[in-house]
C-alpha cells in the first residue's frame, strides 16, 4: 500500500479541520487523526507538522497548552481559536475553488 | 535573559517532538513488523531532521539573526583565541586609538561642551572694557563703572570680583588663604546657596559695616574641624577680626578667579581693594552679569554700547576710549584653550583613523589566509551577505575588546589630562568619564568597527569559489585586488602619519624657540619665596620698609646668602602691575590717551642679582631712601618709545602705586628689557622704583646662591621667623622652575602631539612592513627566476626597496597636501615658526622616508636571500 503525501499548502487546512472536529490534540494525535480521517491515504511528513503548528500559533489560529497524556507524559495540546475557525472556512472555500478548477481542466482535457 | 528563554523554548520543542517519535516508534513496534530499536530508527527517519526543523521554527519566530549572531560570535572568539598574537596587536592598536580619543573627548566635554555649573548658565556673561586706541582687548572694570552698570538696569544682576590673598592666623599655623574679594551681588547672581549661615549681602558693603567673611566648605573642614558653631565666630585675616557669616558648598567658585578659593570678603572690607573703590580709572574688578530672562546677547550688547558711550562722555578723563563689552561667560573661561583642544582632538582622531587603517590592513592580510575557508563556506551554500556578516561580527568582537580596554585607558588618563584645563580653572568641573564620554567611546568604536571591518569583509566575500579554492591562492586575481587595497591603505597610513609628524614637528620647533627665549634676566641659581605682611598689624609704609630692611639685613648676614633682594611683583612669577604715567615738562596728554608701563618696586641689589644690565645712568643704592629725592629707573623699551632722540636721564616721570599716583620721580638710569608678563610676549616699557621709596606689605624675596634651594629656603624662613614668627613664607620656587612653568601648557601639548606622531610613525611602519613582506613572500618564485637568470641580490633588494618607496612617495604626496591645508589650524599655537616652515616639512619627509626604508629592510633581506633552486622547487 502506498500512501500519498499531502498536497503542498493544505497542511494548515488539515490541521485546522482535525482540531475543529476533535477539540484538543497533541502533535502525534494530529498526525494520526489526519491519517485516520484520510483512511491512511494521506500521510503527513511528520516533522514538518511542528514548524506548521508554530506558525499557526504565531498567526493566532491555534492555542497551545501543556498537559499530560493518558500515560502521564507531558505533551503540548493544541486547540482552535475563533480566528482559526474563520481561517478554516476560508481555507476550505479556497480549496474547493482550486479543486473545482482543476477538475474542470481535467474534464476538458 | 533572551537566550535563557530561548533555551527553554528549544527544550520544550524537543520534548514535544520526542513524544511524537516515541509514540510513532511504539506504534511501528506494536504493528509487529520490527524490533524495538529498529522501530525507533524508523520513527526517526519518518520524522525528519530535528535540527533543520528547529531552524525552521526559529525562522518562523524571526530568530534566525540571533542564531547567526550567536554562532558568529562563538566562531569569532574561537578564531581570535587561535591567533592570540594577531588578536593582541589588533586589540592594543584599537585600544590606544579609542582610549586616546575618549580621553581627549572627556576633556573637550568638560571644558567646551558641558554648561557652567550654575543655574541658567546661558544667562551668564562676562562684562569687560576694551580700549581700541591702547590696543587693550580685555580689561577689568572700575568699582564705579560696575555700580553704573547695576544702576542702568540692563542686567538682572552685575557683580565684580578680584583675588587678594590674606593671611589667616589663630587657626593652626599662619597661612595664606585664597581670598576672593567680591561685590555681594555675586552670590544671588550665581544662585548658589550656602550650606550654613548666609552669603554676603549688599549691607556688608556699606561704609562702616562690620567686617564679615564667608568661608568655603573645604576651609571649614580642614582648618576649623568642621565646627558647626563656626558661623557667628570671629576669625583673623591679616590680623583683623572678621565674623564668619556663612559657609559655601565645596563646589562653589566665583568664575575666572581660579580653582583655589577659600574665603570671600566684600570689596569694602579688603585692606587693598577698598582703597580702589572711589577711583574710576582703576580697572580692578573682573565683572560678570546675568542677563534678564529672554534677553538676547545682541540686544544687551547694544544697550551696553550706549552705556559705555554715556560713561565716556560723562567721565572723559578716566573712561575716555574705554568701550564696554559682553561675551558669554563660558567663552571667556574657555578662552584660548579652545583651539589647542580642538587641534589635539583632531590629531587624536587622525591617530584612530590610522589605527583603523592598520587593523583593516592586518585583517586583509589574514583574509588572504582565510580565502580557502570562505570558499569552502560558499561552496556549502553560504550567501555573501552571511559571510560579510560573519566577518563584521569578528570585527565587532575585536572592537568591543578594544573599546573596553580603551575606555579603561581613558579613565586612567583623565587625571594626567587635567593639566590641559584652562589655568583659570574649573576645579568644580573635573574631567571625568561620564555617560556622554562613555557613549562617545562606544560610538567611535562602532564606527571604527565598520571602518576597519567592512573592506576586508566585502573583498574576501567577493571572490568566486573557484579562484579562492585554487591551490596557491597567491596568484589568484582576488588576491592581487587585496594587495592593491592594502597598498592603498598603507599609502593612506603614511599620509596620516605625515600630517601628525609635521604637526608635532611644528610644535617642537615652536617649543624649542620658546625655551630658547632670553627673558632678559638670568634665572640660574636664583630661588624665590613670598613674604606677606598682615595689613592690620603692619599698618604704615614705614613699617613695611623697616621690615624689609631688617629681613634683607638678617638674610644677607647668613653664609652664602649675600646676593638677596626684594621685588614686587617678580617677573613671570607674579602678575604684572601696569600703571599710567606722564612725563614732566611734556604737553598734557589729550583726553583718552594714556601712557602705560609695568611697575616694579625693587631693593638695590635686584638688578645685579638678576643679571639685568644697566645701559645708561646708575642703579639704585642704599642712599635712595624716604629722605632723598624720588628716583626711578626705566627700561630700554620705555626710553626708546617716549624719549626718542633725547637723554632720559634727569627727566622726571609722574607715576606711582596708589595713593602715590602723582609722585614725580627723576630718571636716574636705563636698564635692559626683560619679559615680565609672558615669556612669549615682546618686552614692553617698564619703570622701577626703589623699594625704600615705594614700600609694599611684603614681596618676593629673591636669592642668588650656589647653595641648594632647600637650604636657601630654610635660611629665608629662619630670617622671617626671627623677626615675626606669625609670618608665612609661601610660593617657594626656583627661578628656572618659574621659567619652565610659564611654558608648561604648550610643553604638555607638544609632548602629547609628539606622542601621537610617534604612534602614527610606528603604525605606518607596521603597514609598510606588512605589505612589502607579503608582496615578497608571494613573489618568491619570481625572485628565484630572476636570481637564476643572473640578478644579483643587490638588484633584487633594490627592487623591493623601490616598491616600499613608491608606497611611501604616494603617501607623502597626499600627506604633504593635507598637512599644508591643516597647518593653518596650528598657527595660533606656534611661536617663532611659520605654519609652513619649510625646514620642518623637509625633516618630516626625511623621517617618513627613513621609516619606510627601515620597514623595507627585513623583507628586502629576505628577497635577496632567495635560493633559486628552493624557490623553483617550491612551486
């Protein structure tokens, strides 16, 4: 089974989407959730998740808080902010636009 | 702080990522495909390069530059540690440059830039009188004129002051205290409050008021043991009782009257100056005024002009020709120190420039060896900007050390530099390394850093990877570019050194002429000391004469003390007394025209002792006494100016120290000129009177003796004490010492500039040596070929020498041009030598050429010794 890497530029959208659905997650949980949601077809390039999360923190789309996992290890949990929720809507709209355009191009070909 | 927070951030980031990898590893392991350690490796692979991720995160936060800086600083330190010799030379060069500049700036700051330490110092002006017809540019004012200024309402306040030191008795040993005689308005004018009691008030100036005195905090502590009950107590000055009414804080000074001020008394209470009060012609007060708030200097000057004209019209005899002028007080205090200070600051700036050029040269030389390192970095993808930044960071580390050491040097030297201060001192404004000076030091360090660091950085980063990586980089094009730049910099060093050497040369020439000046008297073996009689105990001129007679008698009776005499004032040691005179039998002078000459009262032995020859007539004898006709001796200058084609002997001059101003005295002799006011001032007319006919309350005892000065002084003290043990003997000095002191300031400046010149020479020499020896090293092959083709060592040596000389010649040309342009700023500092003195210029050129040749000597020797076989095999 081959897994596809996520298309560039969509990582933010996927993270935002996962957080919107599941509330509070740490980094590994986000990565797993993206895999699960996409039925293991999409795979996050794992390390790049963290710079992306930091950028989202800087932009104010997510908030982070230290907490403990079930096994009682320290982990940073991320959750969506209002700005993040708005961003998600914009990202989805943009994605739809792009996919639509691509689809039209393919149909025409 | 910032670094600590970032370290914590990185640790948390790492913890977060570790959790991720651990969980992934467990999952891979649980899937059962691999063993635990393999799972961990797989998780790590899947995760990616943690370091790179961290860099990406730092970039997201905008921290990249800090990371780079940290890295560059660390790298810079490591590199500097690796070549301690180079580092030390650079840091010391920079420290000298920065230190010298910071120190000079601290002087300029305290003298020229900081305002006077009084409230609203901008309102303070000096008021003075000038007489264009007599060529007097700056003179004091009479008490009556000061009163007129005050009543005119032009100023907010006006006050006058002068120095007349009194003898303090009854508080420890009798001593002379630095006394300022002042009109009481000075205190509210300067707006400084006493720390105890009150200051002087106009009521203290009224005729018949009780004698009062204000003492300084310093005197209160040293002489009166900081007794809190001193205010209200009497103290004894010149054997007269004065009530202490107040104590002024330690920093308080009346401007322009010197750094040493211990007590202040009203003019009306001073035994000397109180007699001057009614005299309009007595310009004895240094006057300061405070402008009304908002008044401009120009508008006040025009009002003052009108006032001066009014006084001239009202009192044509005394005020005729005298204009009243004002100038900012600070300018007057700074006076003629401004130009030398700015000249020295400029010179020291050149030294720093030289130091920077030298360091740039050294860095360029090292850049040659680092070309491969740079190429390697470039090959690995380092951007040019990044490399320039790295080089600049290294320079900054050097500059920082240079700055720290330099500022420490400046701090240490401020004490020595105090002798640069104007003589009319500002002891209350000591030279200090304050915030401004510190900021200046750091600023010039930063400028220096960019100055010496940028060129090597740009040049080194410019050359391509290819050329820098190539073996034997000495042949690469970029290297030739560096050598060209280094040659240019060395030429600039020589030019700068040339400017400084010529400046120092001119000052040295001037100092040589100054010390060679014949003052007109012989100072060798002459010692002097001042004896001052308390006016209230020794009241009458008769007492003064009796005292001096018996003093000289007792002194001359001691072995080796035969040659002793008395003089008031003593040339160059004391101030001069300039009095007006008229010639009996001549038509009266037109109003406003005055004839003046310096006045000295001497005992008969004075001329012989001082080696002043008599040109006509006779000298004073013991027979010239109170009971004999009044006589005078004039100087050659007076005779030439006022008795052009006549014999002055037998003519009468009318003059005298008040109250004997109108005394006619017969001229009995003419003596040679001496310089009494300043060593560098041409001798003016002088008139002498016998001490017995014009006694004074004390004077300078001069003794010519082959005994050591210490024994002479103890003999003087013994003789004085045997008459009156309450009398202090002060201002002890040898006459050669007095002569030397009169040139102390120019001497100090000259040595300072010479030191700068020497440093400049050394730096320039190092520059030439560096360039030529590098050029020789890179041309080893060429020399080998030449030698194998039959060039003698002499020919090769000459080649190298010529290279150095070309460098020197280019620098000398530029330096000469710059020196010719800059020399005019030195003009006012020079005595007896022109600013374009050809001899000095020639000698300076010769010195620099010699230095250049000396710098070429070692590299030339090396080139001459090149063995053709070795040179060719080496390639």
